[in-house]
């Protein structure tokens, strides 16, 4: 498995062109916050479709983790347990999902 790391501030523009690749199930915002820290995008998107978004790299491929169309920060923080995983590569997204599940579930 390739190394997973949180993107640096100067790498956030690399999310353009990413799109939904899969889902991370059974994981809460609190678990993600504990594991990955504060999302890089911590305010609602302009269209309010995304409240929180983290950006990562799996090897040299960008992967995003975000809530989708909850339209409610409190819902995403306290009830949501299905997160979208985006990217430009299905293999990188799958590796990210596998890695996150392994770390959270042991």
C-alpha cells in the first residue's frame, strides 16, 4: 500500500478535476477529526453541497474526503457516517478507503 498523507496548503489546488470514486462507510466526523485533524476546507462550499473536505495524497495521487449534499454542518458533525471519497484515480481512492478503515477499525 502506498503512503497516505494529508495535503499541504500549497497542494490544495490539485483537487480540481477530482470526482466521486467511492464511499467510506460507518465512520463519523469525530473519528475523522481524531485521525486526520481539521479539514482543510472547513466552511460550506459556495453552493452549500459540501460542509467539510479533507485533501490527501496516496503516493502522488490526490484524494478528497467530504460530506455530500447534507446541507447541514451539525448533521455532518454528529450524525453522518457515510463520506464521499473523490480523486482522479479509483485505485488511489480504494487504497485510501482501505487505509482509513484499517486504522479506525484496527
